[in-house]
């Protein structure tokens, strides 16, 4: 064997093998998401404040990192990012507390709009303009309703959101990935089967979750109010 032949064989890339780790990570993530959405479905009213705190911190930290990056000309230090993210997250938390009812209305309105768009597309409507139109209308109505009847809106929306997420993650586990599931669900020939397999279980689970939440609220098992703080 010549030296050139040895070098050519040494530098050849071996055929890539199919890694098992991404599939395992995906399965673990789907199981965790499934458990989280089931908790939202049956305890969403209680978990609302926790999600709002996490959302405010995440949005504030993201905006703070972006502002520091722009201020430092694209080369911020770790200390700059830490301070900027912390200050912005604290400010966002303060704003969410002072404007609590508005924050709840905006958050639930966005969630309702996403659910409406997904349902509209599942029923065969195109994303533009019908799907987005339905989503915007449902989101605005939901945001307005929060100011008058916050408790039932939170219960129903959390049950719907949790049920949809739980069924979606269960389907991802069964299909062994989101790509095969999306390809199957988007095929017009499978529309009826997709509605029966995904939409119907989600609706049934949402009804059960809402029933459990309302029962616990009436029975005194949960005593959490979604009213705005006194300084709102």
C-alpha cells in the first residue's frame, strides 16, 4: 500500500450511522411534555400564576439580553448579560404584577388564538386568511372575557390547552417523531382519521379536565383567586 493510498483511506469519512440519542431525547421530552400538559389540563387554574411568573422572567431576560447585545455592539461580556437579564426580568415581573389583569388577559388571549388557529386548520381551513382571522377573533374575545369572568375562562382554556398538548405528545410518541405525525395529519386523505384520532380525544380530555377543575373549585379544594392585586 502506497503512502498516498494510506492517506486517502485515512481521510475518508465513514458512513454516518443513525444516532439513537436524538430519538431517546425526543421520547423523554415528549413524556415530560405529556405529564406537564396533563397537569395543566386538570390544575391549570392553580398553575396560572406560576406560568405567568416564568413567562415574565423569560420575556424579560430575552429582552435584557437583546438590549445588552445592542448596547455593547454585539460583544457583551458575561457580567453584562447577567446584569441586563436580571434587571429586565425584575422589571417585567413588576409590570406583570402591577398590570396583573391585563397580563392575564393578554396571555390567555394568545393561548386561545393559538388553539383556534390549530382547530381551524385541522378542520380544513387555510392558515391565511381564514385561520388567522379566526384565531385573532377568538383571542380578542377571550381577552375581553377575562375582565368579566376570569375564573371560567382560565379553567376552560387551561383544560383545552392541556388536553391538546397531551394528545399531541402522545401522538408524537406513537408516531416516533413529530415529522411523521405532521406528514400523516396534513395528508388530505387522512383528514377524517386525523380528526377522529386527535381532535376527538383532545375534546373529551378537555371536558374531563374542566369538570375536575370546576368540581375542585366548588368543593373548596382550591382557593386561588385570579383577581387583580389592589394596586392594579
